[in-house]
C-alpha cells in the first residue's frame, strides 16, 4: 500500500514538473518575440472572418480583414481604432478598455502566465486563463513549438470571439507607419 502511495505522489510530481517545464519554454519563447505577423481565422458568435495581422510589442497591432467592408483594426499603443474602409463606420476606444490589451502587452502576459498553471487540451495545445482589470482572455500555445496560436475573449459588445493564428513569422522588419491611427472618412 505504501509503495502505491509513493508511486502516486511520484506521478503527480512528475506531471507537475512537466507542466512547469512547458510553461518555462512558453515564456522563454515568448520573451524572444518583438513582433509577430500572421494570418488569422476568427469566429464572432456564428460569423467567420479572416485576415492578416502584425503585432508589435508593446501594445501595437495592425489587422486587415478579408471581408466585404475591408475592416481595419489599428492600435498605436494607447488607442484602438476599428474602421470599415468601404464605408463610414469608424470607432475609437482606449486600448486599456479592451481585452485585446492583454494580447498586446507581452510583459503583462508573461507576468500572468508565470503565476498560472496551463492546461493541456486535446494533447495539442496549452491554454492559460487570464484576467486583468475586468478583461478576461484564454490564450493558446502550441504543444510542440510553444508558439502563440490563438485566443478567446469577449469583444466590446460582449460577443464571444475565438481567434486562431497561423503562418506565423517572428521578428520581421515592420514599417512603423502601420500603427498610425487612421482618420475617419
């Protein structure tokens, strides 16, 4: 009986060390990233969208959507603009009021992940459940490469948003003009 108990605690310790090693690899990999470029697929409720994004740490993003309205999302680090380029729709928000802020603040992400235990899902990816100042987000990392592969959150209208990223390129040369906020039409 004592051998079974010792073996059980050995397995728990081995599992915990394995999860901690994965977390350390995710953090180590993430610290090396200054910017990331990727294609994405996004589900908002039942609506599917696709496009391309560039994230420049800290807190900058530029996304072009491949939809009829040619939606554009840009953050300069302080404000976030959502603009439909084929129409007049133009919305400006303080970045700190959006859950996207968590994805765009690499240092905050790393601090949060250091304090959390991730969960292995479908033996494919690790998920971390984060919360900061009322904003919640689930962040997914690939099990093998430790790369960020997506996130799940609520948008400003409290709709569930699931974003999957692929064709990832790290630390590329970026024209900083991409992060200038567009003007209203």
